C-alpha cells in the first residue's frame, strides 16, 4: 500500500493492511481488514459486516472526515441510517466564519427568480455541461457553469485565478447532504456522538497499539492477517469485560 509520508516527507510504498473497527459500548462489535488505502472505501464493507453479524444497521454511524463521501452518505440513507460522518472540509465549514460566508464561493452565490446564479458583481453564470464523477456508484454528476463576462470585474483578483471567464462546478445534492450533516453533528446529540467516538474508537486503538504494544502485524496473507487481528480483538474484548466486571465488584464491595 502507498501509505502516509514519513518524517522526511517521502511517500512510502510498503506491505500494509488497513484495519477497521466498529466500537459499541467500548467493545469491538465489528472488524474488517483490507488493503484499501482510503478509509472512504472501507466504510461500506465494514457496515455490511456489522449487518451480517448483528442483523441490524447502526442508527448513528459516527466516523471522522476520512469516511464522509457522497457514496457513503447515500448508502446510509438507503439503509435507514443517519449519516454522522464528517466530510473533509467539515472543520473549516463549522469553525471558519470567513470561509463559510465567503461571497466568492459558488455555494454562496445569489440566484435570480429563474434560478440563474449571480456572482458578487451581478453577472450571470450560464450552464455549460455536466460531467460524471469517476468512481461514484450512484451516478453523481457535477454541473459546470461559466460567467457570462468577467472583463473589467473589480473582484477578478479575489474571484478567479485565470484570465478567462470563471468556471464553477456545483453538485446541489452533495451541498444539501453536507448541510444536513453539519446540522446533525453540531447540535447537542451530534456533539456527544462525536466526543464519544473520539473516546471509544481512538481509545481502542490506543490500548491495542500502545498499552499492549501491538503495533505491527506479524503474519502475511489476508486470511492469516484477519485471523491474527481477530484474535487480538477477542483478547481486547475479554480484557474490557474483565475490567468492567472488576469495577462492578469493587463498587459492590
């Protein structure tokens, strides 16, 4: 796999596996091992394994920004789940007011009564064409628009980077999905879900990798690696169960 850059800034192509876990009540409820470099590609296989084992889908699948893709959002909608995965620009959208309200972002353009987009200089954007998004399983398309005339625009330096009329790409459905996700994750319940995910999911890997010093897979081949990681996960769950039982016994005493 081509994995993260090292401390010298070099890309690394190394033997590696992507281990995914789903945590519920501090226990590992589902586990998957694959060789997809992107976490976005790991989301659906992990949730399908969860359904295979438990015969239900989680109501609120909470994940970090590495899992927030159009495919994954629509997958959640199809299976009755409320998507709680952040998307790559979630932090900037929710904390950077200047970015969020930037009038030169296409999503902030005003529209006329007939639905035409207007730039900050009042120029209309005309539809040019649609293009398919490579690798999208739900037929996602982006619409390309071009400004009718950028000549002499006083905002040209802030609005565009080329000498030509500005072009923008829009996916209105994805924009709406992002707005729904922001609303879902920034209310009280969403805040608690995100905090709980950070504690349980990251904590699980912290215990396994740091406390138990399990930071390298020793077997090779997908079947052998899965067996190894499954055994480590069973050990983690037994450890967690024993700790909870001990706490209850101490409280009872």
